[in-house]
C-alpha cells in the first residue's frame, strides 16, 4: 500500500503506487472513507504533478473501479535552429548569384551561363570578328548542335555568303535560317523572311509568311525586323501601303540603334517637307 494511507480503508479496497511513480491505481469493491481519499489527492498533486483542477470534480468515496492516468508527458523539445554557418552560407550564395546576374551582361563568361552552346558561340564570334572564318566555323557548328539559335543564324549567313571555306549555298542558308527561327531566334526570323520575300533558297515567294516572321521579330525588339516590316509598309509589299506605320517602325528601329532605319526616317522627313 502507498505511504501515508490509513491502515484499513475498507474491505476489498486496494491502493497501489507503482515502483516507477508513473501511475496510481485505485480499485475497490467497498466504500472508502473520506479520510482515505484526501491523502490520495495530495499524493496526486505533490508527487505526480497533477493540477488541482484535474482532480475536479472531487473523487467520490464510493469508487467502484478507477484508474488514475500517468502524469502528462513533457512537451517535445523545441526544434534546434539552423547552425549559423548554414544560414551564412545561404545568404552568401544568394548574394553571389544576384551579383552574377547583375554583372552577366558585362562579363563574357557569365553570359554563357544557361545559354545552349554559349561558350562555343562566344569563341566563334571572336574568330569571326577577326575575319578568321574557317576557325569560327567549327565553333558555330558545335553551338548550333547544342541548340544555339544565334549560331544557326550565323551558319546560315556563312553558307549564304560562302565564308569559312564554304561554297555559297542559298538552300543550306535557308535551312539554317529556318532552324534558327524555329528555335525562337529573332534574327533568324528576319533572314528567313528576306528569303521568302525574294523566293530564295528553294523557297517560294510568300509575302504573308514574310510579314508574320517580321512581326514576330519586331515583337522581340529586333531592329532589323522592324526595318524590313517598315519597308514592306512603305512599298505596299504584302501589306497595304501605310507611310505612317512605316515611319513609326523606322523610328522604333532607329531608337534601338539601327543606322539604316535612321537614314530611312530622315529620307521620309525630307520627302514630307518637299511635298509641302
């Protein structure tokens, strides 16, 4: 029997405190006197950590059978915070990525990040700008094989002009321009549109297709696409003649740095003044 309990609570009544002090069991087939109940309540509060309100309503002296539950389990430990080194590592990595994105346009190596065949395209352009066309060719081919639309366009141009040891071949040029346009490269769209306007490279003359390609290129802010579309508006080729629309496109193209569009804009302005 538990310590501090009256010696004879009543026939058939048993009070047990287990050895680990994790639970208390009261069973009884007879009424328990009131003086026996209070030590039990005191033991529950002082030894087992029960709150007084957990014992309300008061235990009745005429218990039939009752099991008092163990004390509530302690709350789980709070999750440990991330080590400072991990936090600083995340902050440093995020800062480095943001800085790389800011500097990407100014640093050639960074411009290659995330660009299919970017490194090969950059190397090819270095050779091409030095007029070392034969050295540029294999780099353009590798970049194009990786899906680089600019490299496809440049291969089309080299086939069109017969550069890098290649014979002039409009059919191969048209094929490369089509691949570049399908890859979403705007200058490939413009060059392919020019072939459709002239019916070159085995392509039929298709003004509607040329207009569609030029419009897509213009929507991508390609000044050459705007220039070609303006020319079509000015001359009524594939589109109704519209000098106002032509002038607007020449202006947009010139604002993006196209020198020839600037010349065409000046020509239109001179013409309008002469007519006055």
